[in-house]
């Protein structure tokens, strides 16, 4: 059973996403957002309010920016393929 055309992968090969450098910024921001969650949760558990606020801001910025970067890249790739 095949997937609908709008759900299928837009890349010809799996390695294309690794070779396409435009997607790396979004993936790097996602990684930094996930990594920042650890110290944020630790600061929250220890009652360090200042560090907790900084960690929340860093995590949210990384996660939201990363998701937006990946979504924009997927949209750009779909437009390019049309």
C-alpha cells in the first residue's frame, strides 16, 4: 500500500537530507533545545529560579526555532520539486 502523494518523502534518496545543508540549522536548533532541557529540569528541581528562567528561554527558543527551520525547509523542498 503506497502513501498519498502529499505524505510521501520529497527526496529521491535518503542521503539527500544529509547532503542538503539548508536543513542542518533547524536540526541543530532542535538538538540544542533538547540538550537544554536537562539543565533546565535540574535547575527547576533544585529551586534555582534564575537559571530555570534562562533554561526555559533557551529550550523554548531552540525547540521552536528548530521546528520552524525544519518546516520551512520541507516547504521549500516541496515548492522546488513542483
